[in-house]
C-alpha cells in the first residue's frame, strides 16, 4: 500500500512539475520580443495565456491554427510549440480571388520568412472552402484553434464545410477551441452573420452537426460593455474602428467585442 501511495504521489509531483514548465514556456512565448508592441497591447482584450490554458494547449502538441491572418496568435504558438510540438497554419490559398486574402497571405508568408528562427518549423496549409479543406493530415491534430473566424465562414455559407474539416484533422479526443464575437441570445441569429456577431447556441449547433461534443466555455474574453448594436457591426469597435473619428472615444471606451470562448471534443 505504501509503495502504491508513493508511486501516486510521485506521479502527481511529476505532473505538477510538467504543468509548471509548460506554463513558464507559454509565459515566455507571450512576453517574447517576436511579438510586436501593438499585438502585446491587445493582450488585455484577448487574454492569450488564459485562453490557451483553457484550451489546454501544451508545448508538445500538434496544433492547427485556422486562418491566422497577420499572425497575432502565431507569434505565441510558433515559439511555444517549436521544440516539442508542431504548428500548422491553415491560411488562405495563394490562388484566392479576393484581394484581401492575397494580401493577408503574402504578409504572413513574409513574416515567416523574415524570422526563420521563430517560424521556420511552421507548416503552411490551405483553407479555402469549398475546394481546399485539408488543414492538416487526417487525425493528426491534438488541438484546432480558431479566433474570430466563424462569422466569415457563415457569410460565405461555408461554416459546415469548415467544421467538418476541423473535425477530420483532429485526433479522437482532440479539442476544438473557438473564440468568436458573441451575439445576444435574445436576438435571432442571422445565418450570414453580417454584423460579425454569432450566438453561442449557433456555434454549438455547427459543432455538433459536424460530430463534436460540447466540452465547456469560459468568460475569459467577455466584455459586458459591448451592446452589439453598432452602425458597422462589430467592426465599429476597436481595433477596426470603421467609423474612424466619429464617436471614437465612445468606442475606445467600450473596448474590443464581447467574445465567447468555447471548446469541443472529438469523441474517442
């Protein structure tokens, strides 16, 4: 009995030590010089440490970041996963017809090439529904993460296709982590999400229809000041500030959008 208890205590101590090491390496990645000052200034709204901890992202995992844009989260995930894990960045296709997609991809690739010590191991894949949906080898990912993208897929009527692709890339037991502008539960959801806001119930339905099981949600990225009723939708708020100088102080005082932080699991 004493031997069993000693072994159990040793296992718990090792697990605690590993968790502490993971936390330290994540903190180092978040504080690193590879992150721009502009990006670090948004930590108060995006809470990267708490968000990645909630999604239980560890430095030895295979992670897929969906539509990383200019690489706000890539700046954290790439150095965090570089030594022990693997990062796939599922970006736009080079053949995309939308100019914004082309510019975004070009800037992201330049960022990767300019800092090979940080981003040299990141593997670029393509997500351009409905044609290009293989974001990583089937069943290879421990985590698939997407930050404020669901409304874009809804606008293009491709949300179901993308959720199916994310499900396919994950291992059984793998977790899908989503951050998205959160619509009021009292409002009927526009299936094209023109305002940029999406209800939690709608995201849960999309995930379940793809085969996922709901795992949990957090208020890490909540903002009670966000009234969600602006002339230019969510883009009225920072960082976009689409109305420019009109009521600028008002929208800066509100801050970035109220966001759901929600996770799902691919059943074993």
